[in-house]
C-alpha cells in the first residue's frame, strides 16, 4: 500500500468540478478516496473508492460506490489496481441495475502534484478510451457542498435495517478496562453505512481498530459487508436481518496465510444498549471471541 502515500496530502481537484480527499484506514492496510462535487443543478454528489491489501489474493483490491444516476441507478464497483513507478493500472467491474460494465483506468503521474486519469471501457471489442481527466493537488481543502432545499436524500429500502444503529456508541469487551468506540454513519448520496471502531492505546489516544462498510450489492441483490482491521485482516461476507431489528454477519476472515469463518451479531436489548458478539465457526462449533455491550453517546449524523 506504500504507493498510495503520494495521495494523502491535501486533496486532488478536477478544476472546480469535484475534489477527492484520501484517508488511511486502520494500520495503513487500506485507504479510501472520498470524492465530492456538484451536478449541473448544483446538488451535491459523492463517490467512494476503497483500496485494500487482500492477504489471501495477494493483491490490492478495490471497492467503489457510485451515486444514483437518473434512469440508471446506483453503482457498485469491484476490481484491482497495480502501481509501477509513476503509473497505475486498474481493472473494475461496475454493477448497475440490470447491467455489468467492464472498465479500466490508467493513472499517469507528472511530478508529485499532478496526474492524468484515463478511463476505458470494454463494450465487447476490447478496451477503448471513454474519458480523460487531469487532477492537481491542492493543499487547501474544499468546503462541503450544501444540498439544495428539498433535495436531502433518505435511506433506501435496502439500507433501512441499519438506521437504528446510526450514531456513536461506547462499550467494553466483556468487562475489560479498554474502552471501544464505534461510529455508524450513513453516507447519504451513496446509501452506504460505514462503521469505524477505535480503542484506547497505551498513549491514551484513539487507536483505529477497524473500518467496515455495509451496502446493498446491486449485482447480487443482497446486503454485504467488507471490513479491514489494523492487523491487516480482511472480512468479507453477507448480512441478514433477524427479529426485524438485529443484524447477523456471516463472514470469512483472511489474515496472513490463514482464513476462517466468523459469525457476528448486533443485537438490541430492551434498555436500548447494543450487544456485539463475534464467534469463530469451526464446523458446528462456535467459540466466542468478542462480547461488547455498547451505550449510545451521540445521535446519528449524516456524512
């Protein structure tokens, strides 16, 4: 992931159309690019690209979320990227309602503060150029765009199950002293719920433990989760709703040379607390590895 270090300072602008800010994930095993701009009517839109090292596939994977395009719908992209000096090559399958597109991108850097992004698409006759953009770094960060009156979106039906979890929570693992802080927030223009988990390090500063993303995959028509930990672990799997309000995650964990199955449950108690439990699954046996009771500390906020 070291090649992404050139991206993190400031933000990358495409003229006045949009700007992309980069942020490292836990342990710098992942990085995400959050792109913000406005459409022709002045309404804000967002894109989110996540790049992470996958220990089992031994490659940098990408996961991207694209806004709702009138007449087309939202998009979810999955792919890979490779760096070679001042160039990068990526391949992407973009899932949109009723379609799957094969795309590729080439980044060509011209010094530390400028690069060219060439987008290509395979429509059945091989890759052909589709668009090209020039990005330049800005040390100053742009102000978030303000939605027009009456244009604030609401969670889709697919993502409604996550609404009760939105906000900040605090808890301790099975009575231990270490405090764990969890923040569920909804990225409204992408209909994605992002979870950030932090703990207290020995220096009494927040230790970024985990990032997770919950989303509806339009290609598979199912709820999915992808998560990255500070130790380099990657979790991938499906999300199901139980008891009309609790969530169950059936995940495969990849870390180092090993992989295993994990079952995670988010369950509400009558007093409003949230219990998070994680089990290691071996055949028909479940071994509890995590048990945290959370209390809400902050009401939901939009990103």
